[in-house]
C-alpha cells in the first residue's frame, strides 16, 4: 500500500475530510472518502464554490497570499441532520504547485454542546435572577415584620432569641369611633386610607428614631430603643406622637373621612422576640406596653397622654399639663397631657 493510501485510510478512520485545492483555478483536485461523504462525490475537478457556495473567495485568496492559512466554518444538512464542519486551508510550501490543503473536521457535537451550555447558562441566569428577586421580596416582607437586627439574627440562626430592652419608650395609638367609620364606608376605602396614614406614620417615626412594631386594625404600636439603644427614646416617641396628630389635622382638612387619634406613651423595659412558628411576627410586650395602652385608653381624641414620670424626661422640650382621669365610681387619678411647648417654654 502506498504512503498516500495509508494516509487516506488514516484520515478516513479518524473522520477528517481532506481535499487538495488548486489556488489558481479554485478547484478541488483531490478529496478523500470522508470529504465525499459529507459534501458529495462530484467530478474530480469541481469548482470550490460547488461544495461551498457561501465561501468568500476574496478572503481565501488574501489569506493564502498573506499568511498562507484560513480557518472558517460551514454548516449543511446531511441525512436530515444539521452538520457543522470546521475548515482549515493551509497553502503548501511547494513553489512549483500553488495548492492548499483543506482539512475539514466535524464539530457538530461541539456546537450542540455549546448550544446546550448556552441554553443551560441562560436558564441558570434566569433562575438565579428569579431566586434573587424572590429572596428580595421575602427579605422586604420580613423587614416589614421585624427590625433589621432581628431579621439578621433570624437569617443566620433560624430563630430570634427573646431579649429584654431597657430603657425604651412605647407609643400606642388608635382611632376614636373606628367601628362607626368602618360601618359607614366601603372596606376598600378604609383600608386604603389606613395604608396612607400608617405609611405616613412610618416615615415620620423614622425621622425621630421611632419604629413601628405592629398594627392591628386601627391600633398602631411603635417603639424607640428597640433593637438599637436610643438615649432620647422618650423624646423620639413624643415628637412622633405630636407629628402624627399634626399630620391627621392637615389630612382631615382636605379629606372627607375624618380620623381622630388618641395616643398613649410610656417608658421602661420591654421583651422583644418573634412570636409564632409558622405565621410569625416580631412583637414587644411587658408592663411598659400595657402602660402605654392604658394611657391611650384615657386620652381624649387628638391628644397625647402619659405619666408624670414620663414627662419629666422632656426637660422643657414639651408642655405637660395634669388632667384628671375620669373613672366612674373611683377616686380621680391624674395623667399628663403632652403638647408642643411654646418658644418661651423651650428657652426657659
């Protein structure tokens, strides 16, 4: 067997198509069986463009003159299956023959794998984006239910350990005549109004270092000093409370539904933790919360009530006046009505 025959047999065995190209005539002068199987068994001196109609002959000619090499790809259908072949032209060094060796390798499987990888990468990227978006939504929801420090502890350990926070101040608010207001208006309207009001309260509270803990219908509870300590916790809830009332006064002047709040304030210690195993929520409880609820219950509409001990923390920044608590059948008790101080009282 000749060397040429051996080389041809080896080339066929490894699935490589080989052809000799006349660069002067741009014809295919020789090709092995694999080449014929892929591209067809045409006449011995077929034009190069008969096999590769889309081949850029000017590009081939330039590449052969400058570097003697050109690499490209072509795709075609072979027995109803798309096939992709890598083509490499190499000009020979024989000065007597202006020919190039064309080696064709089947890269169909590689292209299929690349396509699969690209599809998989796009799917992973899409899924990752969706997971990230869902994670952000869950995080946003949890941060609406608990302080960030409690959320970070829950995210890291899966639980939030009960903690005693001392000292803190608690603000408790509800609306006078809420049941009547609810009966006279569409539920959707009431919920929309509450959403606007509570959102405004949240923004106001954040300005003074006061954070909402929970809402329950017309009940709104916020604290200052949980979970981060705040030396001015009493001033924070007092400022927030008076700004809440100022906001409602301005809102009532331009809205048909009138909202009249009463607010109770108290200072002391509270216990904070996540309550519940499935429908969990962060909550604070203790005697300080109960005290704030009590002063809320005795406050008149659009007023803020607190104990005398609580108002002593203001140092003249607010006006506090004693008011008798109306308790039927019992001796009168007093509470303090918290109002904004005049400029003279602040200076004094």
